[in-house]
C-alpha cells in the first residue's frame, strides 16, 4: 500500500523554527537559530514520517487575486525579520538536500497550491503539515492535516471527525465558519460579536451562510439577527478571500502525481551545511544513525500518523 503524499507549508514551519530557538549564531556571528531548528525538523520528518512522495510548498510574492478583493489583506503582518531573511536561502538549500521538492507559484499562496495539488492527484491520500485553520476546508477521508504542537515535537492528525471536534463544524462548513468569525491572522474581519460558538450554532441551525441569509427571520436574538441581515456583503467578500483555489492557471506542477517523487537525502551535503554553521548536534545525530556518504536504505513503508 502506498504511503500518503506529504505536503509541508514551508513558511509556517520556517517561522516556527525561528521562534523556537532564539539568539543562536555560528562562529562567524551569522544567525543560525532558524537553520538549527529547521534542521531538527527535517531530521524528524526523515525519521518519523518517511515517504517517497511529497514536497514543501511556499508563498511567492503577494496574493494578487485576494488583494484585488481586499487591498488590506494581510496588511497587519510584520515584515520578515532581517536575521530570519538571512537564513531562508540556507533553509531552502537544506530542504533540497533532504530530497524534498519545493513548489511555489507567483501571486498564489501556499495554501492554494496545497489545495490544488491535493485535488489533482485522484485517490491518493495526503497529509499536510500546517497550523492554518483555513486548510481544514480541504480535509476529507483522503486528506488529513498534521498540526504541529507549540514545541514542534509532535503532530495532531485531524481528519473529518477531529475537525468537527475542534471547531464544532464539518470541514465543508469551515469556509462559512471563518467568514462569520473572521481571521485576524489574515486581517479578515468577521461580524462583530460573532465568535466561534455563535458561528457554529448558526451553521448547525442553517447549514450554510446562503441558507442563513435566506432565513434570517428565524434568528431569535434581535441584535444578532440585525447584524447578520446587514452583513451580506461582508460575508460574501470573506468567502471569496477564504476559499482556496484549486483551478490555478498554468499550474506548472500538473499532473502533480508525476512531480512529487522525492530524492534520497544527500547526507554528505547536509553534514557540510551543518558543519559550516557549527550545528554539532545535527552532525552528531546524522553520524550516529547513518553514513554521511553512503546512500540511506529505501524509505519505510508505513508511518504511524499516516
């Protein structure tokens, strides 16, 4: 049985690595905290989630079509710190050395690319490493999320049942759920006073925003009914912002199934990079578990989280 294809939201993990370890530099004074933490993450993937098919997926430039809908989309996000910016080329070099493809497409977000790839590969199962709740909209019996904990030491596997347990709505209702409550991380405002519990209750009652807007008279709370009745334009705007695109024009990774084949890690190159940045514990772990020159054995057949 084929193991699922593993996709990783690259920049979410890069930022997680950066904030997990602070103020680490190499002998030359270069920042190395994110490189170190990301190296540990890549080793963890190689050990615990080995797969022959997968890729890291990254944002490239700003999302053009969402900025047309809302010019202030993600305007609340601070620029990448300079010391992290200096480390990202090395991190992507490590991603390549570990045998992973890197996928990006100008003006589209990583989430859209992940959704497009998952929709493009037929019946093959997927696991997606991401903390983004908007990715919950693509979850079904074939596509599941692996959500890192705060330390990055473990993952929570979320299928349809886990999405319902987490948000009290089904994956197919996530777009409407987020449209109602908003998404502060993306600067998408929801309806004032409508939080997760209220949104979930509304979707339990009506099933969807479309049905709710057609039957607003059935909302018993006067203030809530008035807010909902006046929010039609906002909700439709939010739905357009939150819905992930799977029909990407000129998507260069189609057919995706033929372009997700991983290469065996280049342990010699990985050790060279780790040595250059004085990452002694990374070098020791590699040397303790395998030769840095001889290719590793074939990928494992099964993964516990898969």
